[in-house]
C-alpha cells in the first residue's frame, strides 16, 4: 500500500469516525490539543487502525506519537513491515 493511500485513509477515518475538522488535519497537528482526541478516542483509534490496516497495535507504540505526522509515519512503517514478511 502506498504512503499517500495510507495517509488518505487515516485522514478519512479521522473526519468520518472522530469528527475531526478536515482543515485541522495537517502534519504538525497535535492529536490531543489540535485534533481534540482524548484517551477514549485513542482506544477507538487502535480498533480502527487494526481493522483498516490488519496489524496489532501495542499500547507502548503510542508513547512517542504526538502529531498527525508521527501517527502517519507509525502506520506507514507498520504496514510496510507487514508487507515485507
């Protein structure tokens, strides 16, 4: 799966399922402060990631994810790692 396609899918489910305003979703947007995601949203986000991209998310993986770019980079790296296996 191409990086652009992954980012578009993430963008779409943030807007559709988490009601994030599309114009706020920029690479440097902070997931909590700018996009308004809280700890319950993070749990739902894990479920959405796992169902959309078919890999398991470890809670500790989120420790260093603060921005939309961090989040996209994480998903892209996990999808690419899965595809190499």
